[in-house]
C-alpha cells in the first residue's frame, strides 16, 4: 500500500504533467527562465506570512485579510499567533498598496485580538507609511482602543 503522502505527491505530479501538456508552447520559454530558489527560501526565524509579504512588497496593491485569523484559543493570547502576525504586518512596507481590508468580527474565534486597534499604536504608523490607500475596511469597534490616547497620538490621526 502506498502511503498517503507519496500518493498525493504522485497525483500532484500527474496533474502538473497534464497541465504542462496543454501548455507545450510555453515550455521552452519557462525552461529558459533563470531559477533563483535560494533567494526565496524563508529565513529560519521568519514566519511564512512575513516571508510572503517581503517577497511581494514591490507588486502588492491590494491586501484583503478577511477571515484569515483563526485564534487557537479564544481567551488565551499565549497560544494565539494573530497578534504577532498583525504586528509583523505593521512593520511591512508595501509601496503600491491602495486597498487594505481586515474584517474579522463575526465569531469569537476569528475576532481581532483585543490589543489591536486600527487607528492606534498597532496600525497608525502603517497607515502613515501607506498614503496611497484609497480603500480601507476594518471592524467598526476596532478603530480606536477604549483608553484615551495620548495627545501626540490624537494629533497623528
């Protein structure tokens, strides 16, 4: 009996071969392209989404992250990686970004973490660094924190 992983790999190769058989006129072009796999290998300390954003910085114009955060345990931020993911995102610079959406608010397991507010420390600098944003979507209850911000922060928004 073939293990599941090997069977899935073989099936994937079979599908790839079927697709490439239909695109035979592109094979020569693709084979001539230089392959630079080492430059795209994630660094051991880099999270996968952070790596993805880094290598799409120069072309990304729209970022829709609706419903992608799945909190492992609703009230235990020690095992929840969504805060770290969002904080990694806030330091990423996407020079051509014109649309940015995060709307997780329906179920407790996909709601935004309590320490994340859009127009406060978490994303205020991110928004200042992305002046081309024309479309912005965020849960209404997460624009501001429930604690009055400093005068400096108020002036920034």
